[in-house]
C-alpha cells in the first residue's frame, strides 16, 4: 500500500500499545509494554518510547507521523491521566514524544480516538455524525458531527459519563450526584452489587442499559444524532440484553418525530484507539 503510514500509541494505566498502521487502517506491526506502576514521569515515557520503537522497527522510512491516545483531560500541552499517577499532575506528552521519536505528533483523549477509529474502519464507518461511548471501569464519550470530532473548550466535549441520569443519585467522583458514571460504570456496578460487572445479574444489566439509553437519548436530542457505537468491556460483556434495554430506553427518551437513535456494538475491539490515533496523525500529516 502506498501513501503515508502512522505510528499509533494507546497509553493506558496498565499497558502501552503501539502499532504501525497503513493508509488502509490495517495494522502492520504491533508491540505491547506494561505501563510502569511506579517511577518518575520519564520512566513512564521510557516505556511508551520503547513500545513505539519495537512496533516501528523496519518501518522508519514510511512513517509520516505519530498519534497517541491517553486517558483524561488534555490541559493545553499536558495530559492529566488519573490512572497513571506519575503523569496525573500534567505531563507534556506531545512535545516529549515528538522529541523522542522525531515524528510530528498529535495527542488526544482515548475516547475521542475510539470514536475516530470506529468511524474510520469500524461500526460507524461511513457515518458523518455519531456518538462513540466506552463503558468500562469508567464511562467516556465522544461526538463526531458532520465528519468532525467535537472538542470544546478543554477537548473534553462528549463526556457522557457525567450526564445526570438519576437526580439526587449516587455520589460521583466528579463531585456531582447521579451521573451515568456513578450509576452504571464497571466500578459503580461493583460497588452497588458487591460483585464484578462480569457477574452482574439480568436486572442489573437491564438497569444499566436503561440508564445508558436515557443518557444517549439526551445527547442525541441535543446534537441531532441518529447513530451511536458503544464499546468497552462492560457494554460488550453485557452484550445483547444490555443493547436491547439501551435501545428501548433511547427511543422512549427521544421526541416524537426525531430520527430514532440506532445503537451498535463497537467492532474494532482494543484496536479502535490505535486506528483512531492513526486517523488523527495522518490527517495532520497530509
Ligand atoms: Zn460525574
């Protein structure tokens, strides 16, 4: 395949995934390294760069740019991932990666990249406007409108997890009450039921689906969107009963006459963030 290739990085709290991705969004090479759980900010960067070099070996001549995804808010030049303690206070990831890799580099929130990836070659391929949502330990979201990722003042537009779905409900880590994340994230379900979300009973799965559908109906109504792709271990693990409940709640929550919101499971699995990172990198490189 001709055309520019990208080095894609997906930096998480437990592992760093790196991949070389071609213009057709196929993964040509990959490497995974554990994220150090202690050490300095530079130790974490070292693990990221090591994974990048492993994946990029033999592809140096074709790489045009690097894209990297990281959890949490992007504060100016700095990433602030809650689940990577050494970087929590802010780490200038973009500049440091560019310096270490010698490639033009773009950094974005991991949920934004999930949406871009599913939009490029996953369940939302060919869609101009859709919601991407990830339900795992926490809940994240992103909106693609008219083919463009919605960013907002701090790059965190689409934070679906902090829509209120239960007025006066459970205390959320963000300080508010009754947020979707406080009621139906993997962490919340474990707190409420005393069991990991994998062991949730059918009533819990249905309840989680209903709240998710309610939140999605709100978002779809605000932004005139008729398609949503849902990923993450909790949503995909709950499977069809969750999607059926969420779909019904979403339709019930939309105004009469609005285009009905269609919910589909993500298709790229853990590679969505990598593909999205490549999409973003190649968009900036060309
Ligand atoms: Zn919240």
